C-alpha cells in the first residue's frame, strides 16, 4: 500500500461539516485491492494484540439512541471481514489516543473513478500528529498483512512529543474552550504559543494565562520575589521575614539572624523550581542553597511559616477560586516499597505525563532522592502502614501534587487580602500563594503569610481539582477580555466565481470605505489595506480567498 495524497482539513469541508479537524488520505491498496481483513490469515489477532484499544468503545455513549456514538473495530468484525481502509482509519485514531489525544470519528470511502484506491478520513487533535498517525497507520497495517513485526513505541513517543509541543496546556485550553462556547473565534499565531481571540480591532491575545491586559511591569515585579515581598509588606500584608544571599557565608549569616526552620528558593524562580522548605539543619540548608542557585544566582532565605499551602486566584480584581494544595505523597501499607507505592499512585487514570491529564505522574527526581536520604530512606524502603511520606517539598500540580477546592471556605478578610495583593502588584490574572492553618480564619489571626505572587498562574488545580467542586475560572477571564455585548469579530465577505472577482472586490471595498470604514482586501493583484498595497502577487485561491474585511470607523 502507498499514500497517493495526504491533506489536512481545517474547518467545515466536503467530508464533514460537523468535524472540523480532519486528515484526508488517498491510499492505493496495490496488492491488497479488493481484499478485506478476513482475507489475511491472522491479521485480526495480530492487530488486536498490538493495539488492544482498537476494540474498546468510546467512553461517551449516545444515550438517546442506546448505542455507541463511535463503534469500535472489534476482533469479531475483523474476523468476519472489514475493508482494509476502514482498518487503517481505526489504527490512525488509536495511535493518537495512545498518545493522549482522544479522537474517535472517521470514515473510509472507495474512489469512484480509480480501481483499488480508497479515501481514509479521520479526526485529529494536533495537525502534525494527525499526519504522522496517517502515515504510520498505513505502514503498520501493511506490515501486519505481511506478518512483519511492528514496534509502535517509537511512534507513540513521537506523537506524544508532538502533543506536548503543540497542544494547548490545560489553562490555555480552558480559556479557548470558554471563548469558543461564546462563538468567539481563535487562531494560534504562527510559530508561537500566542493565541488570538477574535478578529481585527476587536481581537485580544493570550499566552498561557497572561493577556493583552497584563502589564509588563507587573509581571516583572512578580518575577522578583524580594520586590514583591517588600511591596506587600509596605501595604500591611503579612509576609515572612527573610533576605537575599549570594554565597554560603551570607547564607550562614542569614540563618543566624532568622533561625531555623527556613525556606530557600531562587529569586527569579517559578513553579516551585529550586525551592526547599522546612529546612532545620545546616547541611540541608547548604543543599537547598545549591539547588536554588541552579535557577538563580540570588537565593532568598526566609522564615518557614507553618500551615497548609493555598493558592488563591484573582481575575480582574476579584477572587474567583481557591485551592488547598498538597505535595506529591504516598501512603504506606506496611508491605510495599516506596517505588511500588509511587507506581500504584501513578496508575490513577487522572495522572499523565506533563499536562496531558488533570494530574501529573510522580517521578522520583533528585529532589525526591534528597528528601529520602534526609530520612535515611531509599526507593526500596517499606513504609509502615498508615504513614504518609511527602516526596516533594512544594505542592505544585506539575510535580505530582494534588489540590482540593476551598473557594467557599475562604474568610472575607482573606478574600480582601488576596484582591489587595493582586492590585498592589498590578496583575489582571494573579495567583497568590499563602500558608495558613485554616483558610476560614483571617490570615492575621492564624499567623499565616503570603509567600508568593504569581503572574501566569496555572488553572489546572481549579478546573480539575482532585477533590471538591471544579471552578470555571476561564469564564471571568473571557468576561474581562470580552465584556458581555462586546464584539469579537469584524464583517468579512468572500467573493468567488470565474471572472470579475477582483473587480467586484474592489467595488465592494470602495463602497464600504466611502462609509468611513477601514477596509482590507485580497485580489489577484495583491493585499491591500486602506487602499495601500502591502504585498504584490496573486493572493486568491485556497490559502487567501478574494475577500475583504472591515473594521469600525
């Protein structure tokens, strides 16, 4: 078999109006033309053994019809006989699903005019991954038909890497999904992680959870923990005492002044990288200092505040969610080793690699090994039944931590404190980390403290907490960018036909411009905005239709 043509559909197409992201592959079956799966001895068993998920149903049944929305390709069907391109379609979908991209829709059609040629159409989540899956599916099915061994691990790894590189993170995805639900269009700007919401003068842009409303100076302040702490302290917000050190000698002096326990963290760090908490001895303090200097020459040394880690999310000056965070941990059962307990925790279907799922798998990195060594433990040690072991010193979700929603428990004083902190730093989307024994008690009474203010805070702990109510924190972000009633689009017209498209486009542009609007259009002559030619050449056809757009006067 060989691929004759491979195309990517983006939006409604001849193949489907409902499914907007499609790979359309034209396959020449060659020697397998006219043969179905039952004509190849052992193909059914080899395929289902290699890809067991091919025969597993989509997890979302269509309850109205009491049947599966996307029927699987079962061993029984393969044994009875299925068209070869139908098999290719299911393999391409399953490869993507194994790489963390849940896609299910597909079709296969014989070519009306070419003998032995068929079309395979299937959904993709990431364009590049869909094209890789298409080629791999043809190669896999062809190899299985010839009884050759197939190793799918490199393919899945490549697809997973593509997903991690190109798919929206959970925070970005939540904002995009909320925008789409309000009929606000979006595009990803080429070769960037910047997402444009809306068109023309009505467009807004986001990058992760920073927006066009996010002030650069506010991000700069939040990135400098010393400056942040000083500004908060001046405004009467409780923060831990501390200082910045650059050497082991300065570290010793700082500890003599502050006393144990302490915290060390890089001055310009984020996501908990290089941070060590509850340090109670000189040896551990030196280790924490060195780990922090991996990320910043300047290291913050401050008092360790007793209490639980909380993240309060403020959007557009209002508290929208709060979560109690817990570092990655395992619970002893008296018989399993620490590594076995980690493996058991990682079997939770909610855990995945990176940001592909709501929780991240726990890994025993250098930081974990240092924690174990400090307690005279190894990965082969057996924890007593009921003993909980924290494997990280910070409660970040990206290192395997979990979160419990506590939005409804936050004391009004703490709500005001969080909103003030965001306003002092100047962030429109702000994550405030604080330590307190009880978020329902005013921070000044619980002897808690604000330990950090974050620009571009992650939303994952709020939209998919391990426990508690999920919070739609993307909604207030879209409300901020596009207040109700605010337009997100501009009028766009497409001109098509055989002759006279350019003349018609110019005439329409002239009519609209005469009404005082700013007009841009493309023709066979080039691209024009407000009557000025920006680019010369034929800018019509599939990639740049003969169209024009208008923006308000």
